[in-house]
């Protein structure tokens, strides 16, 4: 165990956990409205760290749809995480065990992915595990508290919790945008195209629109602004240093 990297991940994951605590409070309220108990809501968030996926699942439960409908909806809404996992796999040392890769894949959320992919060189798995240990309790406990609160809080308060999710996204992407103009341009283009897609393609789910835009924008950026390949010797040296750590 690399205690230093674990604590760094735990430190960077705490702000995410606080944001999750507030955002998932709204999911807990939705669980209560759908007749899901506080314990069931807690377990759902513990094993499914995805806001859109959980909202989709709660919608299916509310409409009394079948299990396969829930599986299909969750798969479509959360499809973007497969792209994030592919990108994150390139940050891991080639000799990272399959079990460790599966553990990391369990909690590839937008925010945890953002801080992990921003790490210099190869990703130390203990950094990611530290971030997970902060983020997962924040998300699941927020759902538990929301389910227990029920309908006590007014609607305007619930709407305020949902806005905090966008604040977390901005806190992650803007520092990288300041460092790289290409990244900043991609952020601006993604905002514009996302708004246009919501108006022109309302028949597609939000998760599907995000998936298609991610593929299109990332592919266009890779073609128009390719990154230079790092020196092989330097890359190998960095990999050996990270592995030794």
C-alpha cells in the first residue's frame, strides 16, 4: 500500500464527497417518493454510483416496468463510462492486475475520473482507491439522508441541491481548460453542441446524447489537434518509477 498516494486521493476526493452528499440527497427524496425504503436507497447508491443511472432506475420502478427495461435504460444512460474506462486504462501500468482494474472500474464517475485523468504520468492505483473511499460514502450516505428526510424539505430546496452537481463539473474541467486552450475550446464547443442536441434531438436520452457528443468532440479534437507522442525512453522511465512507487 502506498500510504502517501492513498491520502492524496482521499484528500482530493473529500470535496467530491461533500458535493455528492448534497446531490444524492435529491436522489434519496426520489427514492422516498417511489416507495423505496431508506435502506434500499442506501444500497442502490452504494453499488451504483451514477446519478443519471439511478434516476433512470427510480423512474422505471415508479412506472412498474420490468427488470430488463431497467437494465437496458441503465446501460444506455451509463454508456459514457465505458469511454472513460478506456481512457483511464491507458493511465494504468501495463502490469496492473485484473482484479485491481475491476475495482477501479467500479467507481469510474465523472468527478473521480476527472481528478484521476489529470494526474501526471501513470496513475497510481492507491490514489484512485483513496478517492473512492471518500466519494462512495458521500454518495450513499446522501441518498440515505434524503430518503429519511422524505417530503419534509420544500421543492425549492431540492432544486438547489441539483444545481451543485454542475458546480462540481466546472470545478474539475476549468483548471484544465486554463492550462490548455484546446481543452478550453472543447469545453466551449461541448456546451454549445449539448444545448443544440437537447433541442434538435429530444427523442434521445440525455445519456445517449452525452455518449454521441463525447465520441464526436473527442474524435474531432484528436484529428485536428493531435498530441505529440512522448519520448519512448522517458515514458518507460516514468512507468518504472510509478511501478516502483
